[in-house]
């Protein structure tokens, strides 16, 4: 075992707590699940976790250092992420109430689109790579050898923790959302709330410093 089980256990518990902390990813899952149902939240969850695979690979291969040291790379990726969140905000504001209700009641949620949406949102946030760059090595030890394998293993454990937390949030938020899904006014409110959330996340990302 390249990492002791007790170290992995501590890392897993820490990862669960970090995944539960209010942040763009969990708020994104919460908003989508409440507005569009459990399937939407789970599709977003798998997309976000796929994005975490990209960040884990970036850390293991040293690519994440680029975002920490290059202002141009950091700014470009940050700008793309902020623009994408503003696009999601615009979509949410203009979505009719009936559209959200139909996607939940009829089970016609576009899973592929939501999955890709989760990937793009996660990958386009350079702060995630920098966070992984600071967080994962704390639980690795060069004395054990195979640093790349250690970082990959830690990334997989973190993704597993995030998957558990985000799936639970999806189910709980969707359960609450079922009580309002047939109300046109409630759907309009949910759409406006989601749009406001995306706009706020876009502003937060745009103002983030390297």
C-alpha cells in the first residue's frame, strides 16, 4: 500500500467535510436538483466529478503549476469560466416555468447536456487545480516513492467523497423541489434564484485573484 490506510481514512473524512462546505460545485448541484429533479443533480454531479479527474491529472503531471505561476493562463481560464456561468444565468432567467416542470415530471432531462455542463464548470475554474495542488501533497510522502501514483490515489478518494456528498444533496434537494414543481410561480422563483446564483458565482470567479 503506497499510502497507509489510516492516512487515507483521515484524508477521506477531510474530503467529505470539504465537499460539504458551501462552494460553487455544491451550490450548483443544489440549484439544479431543486429546480429540475434528482436526475439533473446526479448528471451534474457526475460531470463535476469528471472535472475533478482532470484537476487530479493536472496536479499529478505538474500542469497545475502553470495556473499558479502564469497570470495569463490563470486569467484566460478564469474568464472563460465566468462567461460560462453568466451564460447559465441568462438561460435560467429566460427559461419558462413550464420547461422546468416538464423536465422533472416527464423525466426528459437532457442528461448529456447537464453532464457536460458540470465538466465545463469544474474544469474552467483554475482555483480547483490550485486547491488540489496545495491539498493533495499534504497527504503524500516522497519517502514512500511513486509520488504521481500517490497523488492520483488521493484524487480518486477525494472524487469518491465528493460523489457521495453531491449525490446526497441531489436526492435531498430534489425531494424538496417536488413540492413546488407543479407551481408556476414556484418554478419562476426557482429559475430566478438559479440565475442569480450563477451570476453571483460568475462575479466571485471573475474577482478571484491568483
